[in-house]
C-alpha cells in the first residue's frame, strides 16, 4: 500500500505493515463514526424536541 503514496516505490515489510494497519484502522474508525453520529443526533433530537 505504500506504493500508492510513494509513486510506485515499496518500503520494507515492516513499513508496509504499518501503512496497511493505519489505513485499515482509519477506515474502520470512519465507518463507526458514520454510523454512531446519526444515531446520537437522532436520540438528542428526540429528547430535545419530544419527537
């Protein structure tokens, strides 16, 4: 995955592992936020406006 950011060059397996882990964990975190944010906003609207 480092090749995408480094114009086709590859790093050591350790560096590739760090980049891969970082990209995957960032993707998972973004998905979790995209799910929990609307749920929290909806619950707050129900409590605040009585919907």
